[in-house]
C-alpha cells in the first residue's frame, strides 16, 4: 500500500508542479518520478528550514509539488 500511495501522490505532485512551473506536465511516468523525488526534496527542504507543514495527504501533495517545482526551476536554469 505504501508504494501505491507514493506513486499516486508522486503523480499528482508532479502534475501540479508542471502546471505551477508553466509546463503542461511530462506524462504520467515522468510526473511520478519528478513528484517522488520532489517529495524527498520538499521534505529535506522543510526539515532544513525548520518549517512544519500540513499533515496528511494534502500536505504530502503540497510538499511533493513544492519540491518538484524546485527541481524544475533548477533544471530550467541549466536548460537556458
């Protein structure tokens, strides 16, 4: 169940980050990957900054989306 949860949250977070960063998304598989990595980055970032975020599914989605947005922003810097 944990893997399914991570995949579902990752897909939603990746899609949301694609929308936030003026993209149309990258397809289901890449959205999942970006969302899962974004969740790790978001958790690390919030822990480093000592920020307590919303608990639960909504918090996981927002954390993943923010982390994925950071990844997409950094990737955009290298693209230019």
